[in-house]
C-alpha cells in the first residue's frame, strides 16, 4: 500500500541583500525535495546540510525512513533530495529471523531486498500480498530432503516442512502423537537428515473367553434303575476381558487387564439317574405233562433240567422204553427247539461258589444251555430280565455269554429282586 506523502508547503524566501537583490539571487542554490513521492523545489542563499534543510522545511523523519543523499551532505544547486518510506519486515526462514527495511510494497519486494530466492519454498503470506504500513511478518519454509527409517522400511522424501513433526505427518501419513522419533519431533528439520521412527500406540483390546458349564446329577424314582437321561443340555458361557495395551511397531510391549465381565452365564447340564427297581422276571411256563415215550426215552445225562418246579434237574426218570420210542422222543425235541448258532460250551463247576451251586440246580451246571422254553444260560434268565439288567453289553441272550458275565448279571438281579428271583432252587439249597 502506498504511503500518503508528506507535502511541503511553499516557503517564503528571506533575502538579505549584500550589494543588490540581483547579486543575492545569483548566489542562491535550488534543490529538489521529494518527500514520500511528493516533490517540491527549495531555494537557499547559503549552503546548509541536507539535515539542516529538512529541519528548516519542517520535515520530521522516521527511524525507518531512507534519506538520499546522506543527511550530512551540503545542499548544492540542482541537488535532488529524497525521503523514502520503508516498511520494517521480519522474514523468518526455517525458524531463523531476519529484519528487513523494504521500500517495496509486497512480500516479494521484501524478499528481493534480502536477495532471497523462494523457489520450491513455502512463503506465508503469498508473494503478491501487500505489506502493512506499520510492520509485516513473512514466514519461509524451504524444501528439504529427509530419510525416514522404521517399521515399514527406509524411504527418502522431498518435503517442504519446518519441523520433524511436520515432515512425518506430511510424508508418512499414519502418524499419531504417541509415535517417537530419534530426534525431538518439534525440532527444526535439517536438509539431508536421516530419522528413525517408532510407531508407539496405546489402545484397548477386548477378548472373549469361554466358561465351561457344570454337570449335576439328580435321582428320579420314575426312571428305571441303571438308566440315565439328560434333562437340561449344558451350555458354555462367555466372559469379556478388556486389556489396555501398548505396542511398538506392531509388537505388544505392555498389557494390563482393566475390566472383566460375564457376557453370558453358563447353563448347568442336568442328568437324571433312574432309581426305580427293575421289573420282576416273568414266571416260568408250567412244564408240559410227560408222555410215556418221553419218560421212557429220557436218560439222566440227556434230560434238560425242569424250570421253576420243585424237582431238581438231577432227578431223572429211569423207566426204560424201546429204541423206537427213544428215537421218536429225541426227534420231537429237535423239532420243538428253535435253531440257533452254537454257543461256546461253559463247563459246570462242581463244589464252587453259590452261583455254581445255583446253576447246578437250575440248569445242571450247563452255562450254555438253551432248551427253547424262554429261559437260557446257567442261571436260567428270560431275555427281558437279561437285557433289563445290562446283559445286552455281553450278548443278546444269556446262554451266549460266559459264566463270569452271567454271574455278573445274576448279582445285579439278586441286588434288585433278592434270591426270590430263583424261588425253587434257592429254597432247596437253603440260600433263603
């Protein structure tokens, strides 16, 4: 902005005559006085200095004004005296201040006065901005080369930045205030610098942890003994944990649990266990009346033991019959018995445990016997009783199981029903 010129009023000339007016005028000097662009002519009859002339003319100079020629020079005829207004400007280049008095009007003029080339630099305000009449501030940031080394490798950049922080944010992009540099981030960026960056981040991380469920067993007297069922399915719960973590270049260096809460409670699994006694075994069918042929053809070694009667299997009929009737009787027995796969022979054990004595009474001690009358094995189980007390884990029917397996099921039946499960033989043997 142009400054308002100081206008010099016309000065009256006082002539001291020495030898006539014409002589005095011939001895005078005329000078051109330009103040802030406004020119006037001044005549003197002596040879004052520029400072004396300006004082005589009432011109008040400012500290920032430029006077040409120098204030101590004598005024001669035809001298051109100029008072030039200058604006004080502070030019800051990469943080370094420089004071400038410029007679120009714009930022570009101020930079030209200090002979600064602003190519590639960032200048604030813009070069064509007019300077303030009183004072002005011009900031210049030069273009520099910088190399950054860190988590993502090493890269070199051309950047117009004042500080290390400015350069990091401009060229690296993913920079946060917590990140660290090998030099102070607020320090002035130097051309050609190599700077190591560590990306330091602080954040919260949430993880979900499974909580196992518990199992509870309850008894049910409506459910058959030896059986179980799941009445409530168990379900795992979840817990949410929140951690405050610090990472350096992606690696966790600090982790602290700050909170924990149950997101979903686990569901307890409930298993019902039956306590209802197993049903009584089915009664044995009454034996069919013996025919004359059966009585005569049966021998002690061949006749099957009677089932659920007071007769012991060892009591045999001794009546002899003809060979023809004996053959007919055996043929009749083969036709009435169902076909089955031969079971491994289970030997009789004489003089053994109570179970061997009971088997001797019930089946003649033959653990593999199956006459087709609904009872089988050494202890003469029905199929339903055999399966109800867990015999199915060994064999589909009793006579296909081993002696030890049959005794194992016999113990379960005795525990559930007592010795009355074998009423005739246990009475005969004196077991009950």
